[in-house]
């Protein structure tokens, strides 16, 4: 449609005159006062938390990969370790579209001039902060621009010619639902098979599971205190219910699982509606009808103190027509 467009000479000159030159010498950085995360009073230390804290406290550059099912507190554990140690932390949520400009920086328009704006990775390097690459398995190729940084080496900014050296204390933590090998069961759609060279730059990997029952009960209790809706029996029932479902998930009897995050969602709903069953049901609506019904029926049995040992599989039996008193 543009092939036959005619532009008068004077108009062409005017168009050229309005083009803003790129200012290669300009370097715009984010103005941040304090990047130390706030302490979360509902958080309870568990799993690899103490080891994560030791690595951060050492100020040794030692990249860490943390893998585990969704909603078990992987990212939160890093943030709370930084809060405890009063260390700055920058979290970058990785997506399929994340590229080099998003990570290390790129040209942008500021006050009519095209300038180079520094990205969060270089900001973390300069400040000696902890960098979290959250859900890093959603990007398998563009994230490779961090290879030299993953080795603790300085980064040469191609657009400005500057070399950025990592300050003492800078470190990288990556979180993912997989181990960088993709998701065979389709639960984590969009995750990629990551480059082996990138994964090899993480000396260690922590496998984080859901919290033990006592820890999870303490998490729910603290959230109930926060929202002024304390109900010890409800918290105990939720933990018991979630662990039955997780066992069924591990045994292959169900394709869904109740995360710690979803239990906290239920507590929040309970704080608003003040009804146990309604809070559970509202937070189960994200699942398909069959799963929702099965999980909800199971919870009603738990809430009624029915002995779940009488069922071969409490989850798959939840929708049965057995004459079980509620």
C-alpha cells in the first residue's frame, strides 16, 4: 500500500528534520531508594530456607536453582531470607517474551530523546543485590544473554560500550516448576526445555516440597491472626484435607493438587465470608466440575470428622454413593 505513495520534496525534508537522533551517551537507570523486601509476619521458615539464607549471607557468588510445584513458597523463601538478612533483592518475572532489553537494558524514548535504560539485572549487579529469575523455565533462548553474568563475570553493554562489574554480594536465584526439561504432563504449559549450558551454570538445585503439616498449620494460623478470623479446627481440617489430596496426587489418583497458596486463599475467603464451606467452594471454582465436586465432598467429610481410613482412596471415593453421614 506504500509502494505508490508520493512525498513532496519539502515534506520529505520536514519528515527527516523531525527524526530524533539516538543519544548513545545517555544512560538512564531506575531511581530506587531501598530494595530490601518487607518482612512477612505470616511466613514460616521450612525446607531449604536456612541453606538459602547461608548462601545469601556468605556474599559469595553462587547461583541457585529452586524447583518445585506451584504455590509452595519458592520465591517467598528467597525474599524472606533477604528481608531477614536486610539484603536488597530484585525479582524479575520471566515470560516467553522476556528478552535482552528487558533483562540488561535497551534503548527507550525519554523527553524526546532515545536513550539507553538499564535493566534490572545490571541494577542488581551494581548494587550487590540478590537477583531472582522467577519462573525461568518459561524462556529457553533469550535468557541466554546472561551467560557471562551467570559466571560472575562483568557484562559489556553493547549499546554504550560500558563494562559493568558485579558488586560484592550479587547473586542469582532462579525458580521454576520444572528442572528445565519441560512439562511432560502439561500441568505447566509454556515451560521450555532449557539450554544445558545455562542450567550447568547453577552449581546446586534445591527441590522444594510443600511444607510439613505442622509448618503449614502455623502458616494458616498466622494468616488467620492477620485477618482476625482465628479458627483452629478449620485450619487443622484444611491441612489434613490438603495432605490427603497431595497423597492421592503423588499416587496418580488425581491430576490436581491443593497448594499452600490455595489454602491461604481459602483463609482469606473465610475472613471475608465467615463460612467454611463457602470459602472452600469459592476457592475450588478454578478446577473443572468433577475435580471441584470431588475435592469439596472430601472436605465436607473432613469437616464432619469422618474417618478417611475407611476409604481406599478418599479423593476418588468422595463422589461415591456410600452412605456416609455428614
